[in-house]
């Protein structure tokens, strides 16, 4: 069957529902991870329907029971007062609230009893002492119709009734009121004249919404802008008259996931769950093309060019977010100078370097860099949003850091701004002078932190790490992890060969090969296996076939320690020199100068190998001690 | 879509909507024999069928769908 293009009702910024959903949820419940709240939140962060929402809500209840609390989720008790059927809405709200970091408890009153629920101090909702009450009343639930004669509709009595409901909940429950405004009615009586004629449903709805928006703030209530939501979705999709007549659904069934997320993000904002920092990729996200390949003249970023204008619109959106206090950061796999060039020199750039609080352009993986950005800004990972056109990068960050929001940006750059904003990551319950200054504050703090980091003596820092390094030849226990590292390490990898587990076993058995697995422990804990080396043993020289390291331990002197070890072992075996080649790839820029830094002699041409004469070798200084306790029995 | 494909799609929709319920899809399946096929279950079923077949049922049809058979008849007759 052909798949229809995604519309707003499909929450297109979320990853599509995994076919594994049911199995994943069962596995989570069977053996809950320590942070089960985060795991549940990650499962809710896909395009779920009512079936999945119901399952998630049940799982949440069981996990709360089993663990006696909300785990890392933040509890919120919500009263739900509606003139519609809320049976479907309740699980959908609970599941959507998970997506925003909340463990929601929903208390609803009897069907169609909104005014009684509000005004009776002993009503179900008031007695429950909720944290917030959602007043979800549509045109049909308010005395908007004035009578049979002209004019048929009037806003004033409906406003008075809603005012009384709000007062009732406020005074009897102590809760904050979230008040919905009214969706634009789907039909016109005259036509265009309706908008300009008092007494029509369209004009009275508009008047109602305007008066409500002006009034909510005065009472400390919060507006839920259903008027916009229904228009965003399309009125013909928001309304389903059959479902209203048959089941009194608050909106079309298909619109429920969007509606629930829209409410849930406001609840999240109330509990401080709104995101604070937008992390931007560069190539094909802020400009069209790849700056490293296409150069300043080749990227798309100009007015008058459709692609260029689409990317400028993304930049404008980022600037608009910054102007309301969202911190901007850059995270790009690029050389720093290359990445900064457009910011400095391209006339089409709207964003300037001074708009970016943390500029992270290097070849490390994005999850690592986002952690660094968060640390520099002193923000939690759950405050971060990553906008990135590359599906592989998005998947990596989602898997490694489920706290980070990673929207599907939409198929085309022209869709990115709307999709990013429609996801509602930066939902806010209020806007103050502090918000205006916030982006600049974070930026200043980050700059200070960076200066401190730069000023600190690197040697002192490394000494305080109390690193212990363990070397061992390949063994059965380490084989799986060795194979994994060989097949996934792209950056610190001099030749990037890929070997199967069987081939790895072959090297271990081979009399003509030298193998090394390296593990590192420091005062913060065990980094596990962080390095793998394979050398081909020839009578006079050892040729380095494989040398790779985990990016986690860069700039700690690990490569120097490994080099020392190789030199000692090769000399002990009677070899006279170490020989290494570097096979450049798009990802391994960080090892281009490895052999040079380690004192190998430069080859006459690129095709030749770097050599290290062992008779002249002077061991490199390192800040780590050998870890003899582990060595050979190191396990993966 | 031939009758066979219609039946397969209807069966898939039932499996999705009533996931976790103990039932076997057949022509005899009806609102009396499947407990979860209550009024709210019916609304969900209709929504899922409309999406799967890209169609829209009338209220009269929706009320007539008390079992699998009338659904198959309607969808085979021209979705």
C-alpha cells in the first residue's frame, strides 16, 4: 500500500514507530535498567498511536509500583476537565508526558460535569489536589449560542462561564489552570462576511479567544492555544463530526497524538523540562553543501537562490530562538578553521560566531561533543536539541544520549524551521527579562570555562588523573570487543582495516603477528578497552598493520605509552625498527600527524612508510603507571 | 484490491487495534464475541480501517459494522 506523505498529525519530527516497540517495552519491564524512567522516555519518543500509548501508560504504572516512585521522571498530577470523552486522551496524555520527562497522573471528573467539578470543593478533581488542571472545553461545552433569533452567537456569556470554571478550580484545588481557547469553527454562514460580522460563530470565537488571551495572565492561568493547533493541522482534520456525534471525541481520533503532545510540552515547561540549547550541525544544515569539499564559493547560502534561501531561513530561525533566550551551539565534523570560515567570510551567513556559545568542530563523535557542549554550558543533556541533516548522526546521538532531543528535520531544508519549531522543544510558560539575557549569560560562562580549561597546565591535569594502563596480547575474553573496535573506529585509526572475529582469532594464533589490547583506568573509573594494535613481525622490522584508539582517551598520552610499549617489545624480539603507514580517510584526520608526533622519520613520499629506528629511541614521557593487576586476564 | 487482500488487511487492522486481546480473526468474529470491541474499541477500529483503506464510512455504515462480515462486504464492494 502506498504511504501517504507525513502530515502534522504524524508528529513528523519524531522517529517512526519501531516494529520492535512491543518487544522493547516488554524487555524494559522484564529487566528495568537503573534509569528506567529515561528508558521509558526514549520509548515514548517515537510516533506512537493509541495502542502504544495505552501500553506505555500501563508500564509506567507497574514500574512506579515496583520501584516505589517516579525514578528520574518528574511527577505531575493533572486534573482533566472536559466536555468531551477523555478515555482515549488520558493514556495519550500520559505517554506524551513521558516524552517530556513527566510521570503524569491524570484525574478526570465525570463526563460533562465541568462546572460541577470546578465549583464543588469536594469534587473528584478538587479533592485530588492536582498540580495543574487542564480545562478542555470546546464551543459545544460553553453557552456560546445566544438564541434562535439574530445574533445566534455571543462570546460574553461563554467567557463568563469559563471564568467561573477557572475561579472554581483555582480556589478549590489550588492548582494552576491550563485553559484551552477555541478552535476556529469549520464552517461559515455568510462567507467572508462572517469574520467581520459580530454574532457569527466565527467572529464570536475570535472575540472569545482574544478576550481569553488578554485575561489568562491576570489570574496566573496558562493558555493552551488549541486555536493555532487546529489551524496548523487543518480544520478539516481537526474536526471529525461523526466521531463527535458517536463518541464525543475532543478532536478527530487521528489528531489525538498531536493534541496530547501539545498539552504535554506545556506541562513539561511548567516543570522546567523545556530545552534550553539548540546544537546546530553545519554542512547541509546551516548551509547547502560541504564546506570542506565545496569551499566558500561552492556552498549554497545566497539570496536569490532557492536552496540558499532555505538555509538562510534555518539560520534566521536559530537567531529568532536566540533572541528569546535559547542558547546556540555548533557541533560539526570538520576542521575548526574550515568550519569557521563561512561565519567569518561568507556574506550570506546570518549567524555570526558571536551568536554561538560553544563552537565544537572536530572529528570526534557527536555524542561526545554534545556532552562537552553541555558541560561547558553547565546544562543537562536533557536541555539539548540537535538539528542535524545526517540520519546516521541522529541515530548515533539518540542511541548514545537518549536525553538529547534529536528531531527528524524534514526531508528538505525548507522544512527544517517549521519542523523544529513544531516539535515544541522550547515551550515556555512565561517570558521575562531574564530570558532575554539568558543566551548571553550562558555564552559568557562558557567562555570563562574555556579560558580556565586553556590556562590549566595540561601536564598537571594528566598527573591528577592517576591513569593506569594495561597491555595484553589478544585473548579470547577480549576478542569480541577487539573486533567491535576494529570495525567501528573511524577517527583514531591509522589504516582503518576491518577484520572479522575469526580473523582477529587468526592474528592471536599467528606466530608472525604481534597483538596488543590496551585498557585504561583513571580516578574516575575504568575506561575499558581503548586501544588495539596489530603488527606484522618481520626479522628486521615490525610493520604496524593496525593501530586504533577510542576517542574518549585522546590527548592523554596514551599513544605515547603505546609507542613506548611497542618499542620495548619489538627491540626485545630483535627487530631494528618500527614501520607505519597512514591511509587517509574522510574521518581519520586526527591521525595524519601521529607518527610525526611520535618521532618516526618522515618518508620521502606519501606512498612510503614512516620508520622509527629502535636503537635511537628515547621513550616518551607519560603520566600513567602500568597496571599489572589486570594484564592478560582483561575481559571485555 | 481483491477480496483476499481486503481480508488480509482487515485482519491486520484487527490485530493492531485489539493487540493483546485473546481472539482469532474470522468471519464469525463480532462485537458480541470480542469483549474489547466495545464502543470505544469500535471508534478505534473504524479509525484504523479508514486509514488502512483510505476511505470514510458513514455513520450508518459504522453502526452496521457489528461483526467482521459486514465490514468485509463494504470494503470488498469498493473501498
